C-alpha cells in the first residue's frame, strides 16, 4: 500500500504547539554557553596562599563506577538517566554536540529530570495513581501518530538514539502525573469574575476592524554582560528552525517565557498588547516569517503564524472539499526519470476536468486518492492558500513534492463560504482567562516544590 499524506501532515505549520513534546531537533539543544573556567599556571596556584603541594596527586573517581548525579527527596537520578534523556532530546545526534557545550546541556537535562521527579512525587503525595496501562496507552498513541513504527521497530529506534523505552515512558508518566496534580490542586481554585470578562468583551467590540497577529515566541533571558552570547544562541536556534526543526518543540524545551508549555504560542494579540519591539516587528513581518529581535529583558525569536482583522470576514476561513492525488516513486529511481515522471504527473493533474475525473487519472498512474472534506483554507500552507483562492471548483493545484517523498496535487471539489466574522464570545474570553491563570499558578506551584525539595548533587 502506498504511503498517503493526509492534509494535516502537509500543512507545514511549524509554529503550532505540540500537545506533548516527545523530541526536538539537534539544533534546539546547541547552546552557546561558555564555561568561564580558565586555567592558572602552577606558580599562580603556589602563590595563592592555598598551600597546595607542587607534587599534589589528584584522586579521580573511577569512571566505570556509576554514581547518582542527584538525589531528589530520596529518588535517584543517575548519569545513565541523563544520557538516555539527552539521546531522546537530541534525536540521537549526541555526537554533533561540541564537547565544550556538553556540560551546560547535561546540566539543563538534569534540571528537567529534577522537575519531572518532583512532579511525579507530588502526584504520589496526593495519592494520584498513574497506572502502567495509562502510560502504555499514551506511548502507543505517540508511537502510532508521531513515529508510525511497529513496536519492535520503535524499540530499535529508541535504542539507536541512545535512549530507552523506560526513559521515554518515564517522561510520559511525568506529563500525565503533573496534569492530574494541576487539575486537582490548581484548576478548582481559579476564579474569573463576570465583570472582568464583560470588560474584555466590550474592549474587543470597540477594537473592531483592528488587525490581530497570531504569534509564537522563543524567549531567552539576557543582560548587558551576556547579550551577545544569548543573541548568538538565538541565531543558531533560528538556523535550525530554518532547516526544518519544529518551532513549538524548541520553544517547549528552551524558551524561558511562561508560554514555553504551550510551545511558545502567544495567541492572537493586537499591537497595543505587545511590547514595543515585538509590536513593531509583527507589523512588518509576512505570514510564516521568523525573526530574532531584542525584547524586554532578553532576546526573542518571533514567528508570525497568521493575521486577521477583527469583525471582518476572511476568505481564508472558507471550508474546502478536496481530493489529494498521491504518487510515490521507487527509492532507486534516477533523477532524470523522476523529473520526466514529475512533468507528466503535473501535466495530467492540470488537465483534470472536475473531481469525477481525478480517480480515473489516478488509476492510470497507479496513484492513490484521499478525499478530505471540511478543510479550512487557513489551515493550508500560505503558498497553497493563495492558489486555492484563485482556483475554480474542479481545477487542481500544480504538483508539489520531491523524489523521496513523492508528488502530491489537490483537486478542488467544493467550497463553502466563510462564516460571518464573530467576535470572541463571553465563554471564549472566560476560558482564555482561566487557562492563563492556571498556567501562572502552575509555575508558582512547581517553584515552591523546588524550594522545599531536598536535593543532593554528586
């Protein structure tokens, strides 16, 4: 059976926050951090007043003996735990990490494991049980949706990355545990008054016709002493995103903003709701553009996901009915043969006269057809949005794809008018404010757990 690419898998939306972060690209963990340690010559040491013998012998630990890296309220985190989580975070590309940056990266992984341990411990303290069956179910969902491998192949894949199924399962358990803790100990105590919501709804009505920007951000703290260093780090992360790394996953892993848990998603904002530097940048950016800019107290990697005008119907909200024609090629096909077949495929799809003819044409080429209804035009990549706007029902897009991934084309089978523009409802505003306050209280909760924890480092 040939591989199909449902609509949701070709949108190219690298800015949407993942619901559960499993891994990030290698570039997301390359941090330009200097150790700040400089060697002193022997004479300096002897003259320092420390009375260190010139022939002092250093007794090093046996590298073959595994010791706990940290003990968190009695729970041990070993160097192996860090190794496995590092393999997962780096997608198995540990060898690409410069040696001088490894200590800082391992320290960051350790901090994440400590937080994860505290979250699991807090669930246990609240008698919240996370069963193996629940963890297995979540692992299976991720395996099928994100990896599309058999169980055996998935286990081999994790091993090849330098990690293990146990490490992967523990990460999933930590996420489930913390979500349950927050649901029990935070969510019930969040209050939003009707007066607050009414005031926001009224201000939104007054802002009708104003442009809003859907933004995502990776925020890195910086001060005068390290601003250039942090700026260099931001540019490296931007390079990795340009190469295909997922923006939301990198934000979840490394952003120091409160929106990290949402993959850096800032939501829909008007310019007057943003810091001046971010507002000015957003108003000059094109959809899909990503820039590195100064922001209050640090550096921001800012992505413009989308724009909209309040109270105005947007044609990109049209609902489309599409047929996707998918043609794959043998792995060993030569470049000249691929180019000839690609030209033929493109000519054929451009000549299609209506959706009824798409199936017959696909059958001639031994291609596959996927019917996709209720697709919002806004959810397509920007380049396809423009093409769809100009297409008539029954016409097709140009072919797109590659030799390795195969070729695809869409035939427009139907188009429903965009619904009338609706302002954010009272309930929508209420839900948004509640979520924002839950996220804030959640960060305070975790901070308090860190403060009360007994942590021993080795």
